């Protein structure tokens, strides 16, 4: 049976093969519950939408752009602050979140896919490079788990955007926390944020140049950046996030 969000609910009843097919009485009993199940799904879906609206409205009060996403990347609610970031962040086909920056968009989609199957909650942070006069952003994707007994409400996530302002080299704890960098990767990233070349980083940290290049490739992957200049611009503004 379809539900308002566009999903289709399927109720699958199992029995032991040796018991034979379901009796007509059992099928009649199951069919008699169809209306009740459909109403339960409708009410639960409406409650999820109201909860999503409350979350984005509350975050708007403290000036945080936010959107609530379902586990299939559909936007359940988005506040005006997040809407103002269009076209960098917007809703696309099927009312799904879409980022203009393809690398960052890929990271968001991957993170949502991981959240939909993960058994534990973990916040993921994704950088969005500066564009023109618009500052770089850090997108924080926070999972919200449903109650295990609630069979109709799906898991969803809150996407929050925070601006990055120029403030020098970031704290290593910020780098590690935001992008899950190892201590070695964080040290290399911090030196690159200060404008140092790969050769200079190699000398200062006492690492082989090839090792620094290997760290850089991993940092690119975790931060969604592709060029050293892009990485440096983005990282140089993270110092403010430590305060």
C-alpha cells in the first residue's frame, strides 16, 4: 500500500511450509487489518513531517541553515536560511537534496547511504568550497534514529551548514573531529592550511615527500577536495570553528 511520502509499504507474512498455504480465514483476518495499518502509516508519516518542520524552525532561531532529509535523500523540511544558500544547496528532482559542487554532493550522498544502514549514530562533516563572494561551508550531517518499535517511521538526518571564515591554520582537534583524519593526516593538513608546500611540510615534519603525497591523497578523499589550492582555502578558515 502507498503512503504519503511516496514509499510503498509491504507487509510480508511467513509460515512454515509444512503447515500448507494460509487459510481463507487467515487471509480475511489479515485483509480486515489493512485499513488500520494504512491509517497508522498515514499518522506516523504526518508526525515525521511535523517533527522535521519543528527541527528546522528551531535551528533557524539561532541562525543555522538546516534541512531534514529522509533516508532516501528526500527533503522533509528546509528552513529559510538553507533555502537562501541556493543554488549551492537546493532541492532537485524528486525533492532530493542537491549540491552544485559535484565532489561535495557525492560525499553527502555517500554519507546518507551509510547512515541508512549504520547501526550506530555518528555525525559526518563535509566541506563545501567557497564560491565567488560566498564563504566556504561545513555541512554537518547528523542522524536521527527512530524508535526500534516504530515500524512506520524511517530514520532521517539533519543537515546543518556553518560558514567558514578566514582565521588562519586550524586546530588539529578540529581537523580530526570534522573529517576523521588520523593524527598524521591532521598534521600534514594543518601545515598545508598555513600555505606551506609539500616539500616544506616534508622537511618540517621529518617525513619523506612520497609519504606527504600519500597523506595528501587521503586528505583529498576525506575532505572532498581535488586540488591543493582548494584544500588550503577551505582549511585556512577552520580556525574559527575551534572557538
